[in-house]
C-alpha cells in the first residue's frame, strides 16, 4: 500500500445529487534519462492559487491554480519554462515544440520588436488608415514563456480629441504586448509587439488595431501557462455552481426588491428575467489554448524542443499511475492535470475521480474514512 497526497470533497451534481471527489497527486523528478523518478518530497494538493508576481488577478497572472475543482473534461498541460534559441546563439526568431503522445503544440518566439506608426490618425475608422510597420526583432537567446511576452496588455484609447486618454486591458490577457484598439500615433508608435505567437496566426500590421467592442474577434493569446478565470474565452464557461441555484435566485430577488419599482423598473425587469446558466465544466480547464488535450493515460512520450538550455528534453509520463479506494469503494481516477516544471526539474500529475454519495452518512464517511492507494 502506498500513500500520496490526497484530498476529498463532497459537491453537488446537476439535478441535486451529490458526489464524493477524490484528488490524488504525485510528484516526480525529471532529467535527461527519460525516466521520471518518484520525488522524495511530494508536493501537496494546492488549495490556493500561486501567482507569477504580486498577489491578485489585477497585478499578476496565475502561475499555478488551486486544485479544488470537481472535474475537468480534458487534461490540462502546464509547462513552466524559458524558450532558448538553438545552441544558445541569439536569434531573431525560432520555434518551440511540445509533444505529448500524439498531441503537438508549436509556438513561434521572437526577440523584442515594436510597431512604428505611419500615415495619419484615423481614430474612428482604422480600416482607412495606413497599416503600421513592424520593426525587425532583436536577436534573443532566452525568452520566459509567460503571459507578459504573449499577445495582450493595455491599449491606449482617446475617446475624443479633447478627452484624456484611457487604458483598456485586453480581455484575453491583460499582461501581454501588442493590444491596440485605435489607429493613432499615440496608440501605435513604439508599441511593444508579442514575442510568443501561433506560427499559423501571426499578428500583422493589418490586424494590429482591434475593435474593443468585439473581444471574440481579437487575436488569441497563446502560451503554455495557466489562463485567468476572467479571461476570454474561458470566462464564457462560468456559471452557477450545482447546488447553488436557490441561493442565487434569492440573491437576485433581494436585489430587485431593494430597487425603486418606478425609477428602476428596467433594472428590476432585467434581474427578474435573468437566467441562471449552469457552470460548464470546461471553466475548470486552466491550460492555455492548444494545451488542453484528450485525457492522458500515463506512459505517453513527452518531448520538449528549445525549452531547455540544452535544447531538448524527453521522457515518458509515469505508468502505472495510482489507483485508489475510499471505504473499500473503487474511485476511478482520471489524469487531468500535468505540470512540467522544467526550471525546477519536477513533474506534477494530478488525478481526480468521483463516486455517488447517497446520504449525509455516506458523505461523512467519504471525507473521514480510510483511503487505500496502490500503484502496480
């Protein structure tokens, strides 16, 4: 019998039923020998977010999210790494590659570069303006694979000639580079451009200026880290947590009753007609676009190109993975989160499973009863 860090939760399912959730985590060391080794120090289940810098969604992207979620439909793969130019020789641009089993992700990394404005200001009709010029990237040897270097950031917008400029944050990534919503010299000239992009969907001078009212049409930031819960498109999957519907209805009713029935008639009608959409489990997927894969089983070959100083890292995901029982009941575990910490030489695998809970007594026994684990 083996023991790994675990945590148990009891949550509501759609329809009023309850489920017992078991989360199991294993930590491995990784190196150049292709064979992960079970780490002496096992990392605990994360119960809070870990921030890249700062300590809030306004000041920093999340480095790693907490793991207290009921289910993920796919496997999130998070890579904590730097991009390294081949052979360590500074280059204007190069590609990084991530392969896990049959899944592949390729990203283009460039050195620092800026946009240069040309033509005349067209603040209300960017289509009539002359596209800016993108400067050539400076050669670079290393680029952190984080959201500060991806597409996004803050755009300068001057609502009118006499108005003070305001700064709009990208709904897809508030911390990146290249976000622009107005065709003016003030907004474009000297604008830093993204250094991490999808090679098939590169930002171009013609596509630089975006309509702030159409976030769904903005270029999609890409990367290998965790995306914010409030970022587009992830935020579209948010909704009411199962079991919380009655509380939310009462809250909306209380808000409506607190308003003036005459002066606030429109707001009251809006609150009374508001539908409560259920939470889509895809909201719990925290990996970047292109890094959420069909459920991994363990044993898949992993290959990272240009994400280490030596240029190449390869290993196989451990197999077999732990199986578990609670009170003798088998809990089918699914590998839904893989964290490859290249900088720390560490691999974290989080599995999650659930069983039906039929009564309060079963719920109490589930969270307090013995847990059995084995890996064979």
